[in-house]
C-alpha cells in the first residue's frame, strides 16, 4: 500500500489567502493589546487613526493623501487652524496633534511627522519612536481606547522597513507597560510584503518573553 503525503494549506486570517508562509503568523501580541492586520488605514473603525503627515499639516501623498481624500475638507480645515494658531513653523518631527475624523469611520485623526531617513544625524530611531509614543500619549490623554497606525516613515520618507518594525514594536510595548485607556493598538499594513518584513523584525515576542521572565 502506498503512503499518501498530504500537502497542508491554511486560510490565513490576515491575508485571506491560502498560504503556507502566512499561516503561522500571529495576529496579536502583548495579551491581545496589539493587532497586526493587512488593510487600508482610512477604513479602520477605531477611536483614532494616525496620519503619516508632513510638518505643514496641509496634506501630501501616500497615507496622508488617502486620509484627506477619504476624510473630506473638515480635516484639512482643522489642520489649517492648528497650524495658524499653534504651529506657525509647522509640526516638529516626532510630535503629534489631533483633529476630528471628518467623514471617516475613525472618530479622530492623529497627525504625526515621521523622520526622513538619513536626515536627522543618527536620531532617526528616537524620532520614529517619538511618533508612536506621542500619538499614543495624545490618545490616552483623551481617554481613547483604540488606535490604528500605518507604518510611519517607510514610504516617501524611506525608513528601512526592518529597522522601523523593531523601533515601532519597542516603542509601543514600552508605552503599554504603563497604565493607559488604550486597549487596542492596530498596526495596518498596505502590502503583504510589508507585513512579512514586519513579522520577521518586530520585537514583541522578545518583549513578551521579558515580561514572562520578570513575573516568574
Ligand atoms: N493604508 C495603510 N497604509 C498605507 C496606505 C493606506 N491607505 N497608503 C500607503 N500606506 P507614506 P511616510 C503605507 O509615504 O513614509 C506624504 O506625502 C505605505 O505603503 O504614506 O511617513 C506626507 O505628506 C508605507 O508603507 O508615509 C509626507 O510628506 C506607509 O504607509 C510623507 O508622505 C507610509 O508611507 C510621509 O512619508
């Protein structure tokens, strides 16, 4: 009698494709406080989505363009007002401000400016971490519970995706160590390849391990 070898395939909950690579990817980290998904940031139904903006706050391409297109004129009006009244020199890299969500499903948009890779004299990682932590801090100060991030700086601002994954995951995990109103941090990737690079390079598992070790 011949031996039958079965090829196993899995329906990935992330990509919704039959894929042996993505089948074993974890979808959530840090006791379910962080979720990693494929999708469009403009379609996330959360308290706040984060915009990878530029310092003028007046819109641009990529995530920024998509958010302003989908969210309508109100977001831009609020950005103009913030710029006029509080930030005449623009929003500094790593800082964050908030507007309403306009026509989006998300109730608010937090605008942050990522570092342009290679233009901050070695402070790029610190500035990228600031983007995540200042956005989270702002959401927490308003008692928001859910927030969705795109992969800040990894498009037009050329931050290498592998390095960005390590920086973003460390920054988020550090923030979530403290008491916060935020119960879900959703990381939204637009392309399968970006998601794979993130899975290979994030530090959530190391940080979970540290937590387990510390409590044992
Ligand atoms: N949903 C989720 N992720 C997206 C979407 C989307 N709809 N669209 C693009 N991405 P970028 P940056 C991914 O360039 O590098 C703007 O002009 C994209 O694939 O939007 O911080 C601003 O005005 C990439 O992985 O942001 C600034 O001038 C990631 O989002 C500048 O670009 C970030 O790409 C900011 O550049």
